[in-house]
């Protein structure tokens, strides 16, 4: 049995991660901004003692520290950095705004890396030492054939670079660090035209996380295990 910490668990992919990891028999620390407003998490917590729910506003340094303090040095085996935002849908060339771009970069790049840094003492106590980051194929430079989506594309591209550096810096400690593309998923972010549901996406992502070997660290994979070009 391993202990997972998962961010952004109030809905969609994050909530599905919680459900599937619990079903596998693991312990889960689920985080989101306002867990009291997520009845699904409350119900799961009432019926499963392996679930602990803690508040986390990823964009807040104070909130990140409160989470670290609440863990009280407990070991974390697998960290799934799932939380992220897309930004305004109208952020097209000609209407780009500095504040919007800064918000997306903070939540999608800076905050998850700083959270990972803050949790390293917990992760070093774990036996798995697996770090999974939900990126996106939209962060692939070679895959960009349609332009647009400046905020989200640049944030996920920057996240991929940070993931690569983490994999190198943590390699001497036998960490496995992964960049993961969940597919185009039927969620609030993915929209109604998406191709797969969150159950399919998360099932595949967990297989990739669980099956990853040291040689896979620092690489970019889709939910079905196929490699993605940077």
C-alpha cells in the first residue's frame, strides 16, 4: 500500500484519480481549494478511512505551507500534480492580457514546482519516489500546428522544461519524474467535444505512473503510454 498526494481533486480528472487510487487500496491525501464544497469528496471520506482531504490554494504560498505543516512530516510515495487552469478562452492574439498570463503561469508552472520542492522531505521518506505532472500535448512545440492558446501552451511547455530539470536533479536519489498528457478529456476544461472520459484517461495514466521505470524519468507520455515529442 502506497500513499498518494493528489492536487486539484474537486472535479474531473483529479476527483477520478482519488476514486481509482482508493479502489486500488492505497492511502490518498486529496487537496483542493474548498473541499467543503465538494460533496463527492465528503462522501468518499465518510466511507473510506484511507482518504484524507486537505485544503490547498495552489496559487498561495501560505496555503502551500499550511499543507506541508498539516502533513507533519508524513511520507508521501507518489505525488500527482494535477491542478491547473486554462485561462480565459478569449485570450487570443490581439487580446492577450499580462495579468491573465501571469495567473496561468503561476498555477500551471511555478506553484506545482514549488509545492514539489516543499514536499521533498516527505517524498524522500516514501518508498516509491514517483512525481507525476499533468501536462498537455498542447505544450509540445513540435505538435503545435494550429497556433493560438498562448497562455496554456506556453505554461505547459514551461512545465515540461521544469519536469526535465527535476528528473535530472533528482536522478541521484532514484526519483521517477513524469510529464503526462491526459488526452482530450470530457471535463469542464476539456469541453463537450472531447474524445475520452475521465475514467479512461485516469486508468491509463495510473498504468503509466505505476509502470514507469527509471529510464522513463524525464520523458513525456500520453495516457495510453505512447511517447510525445517535446
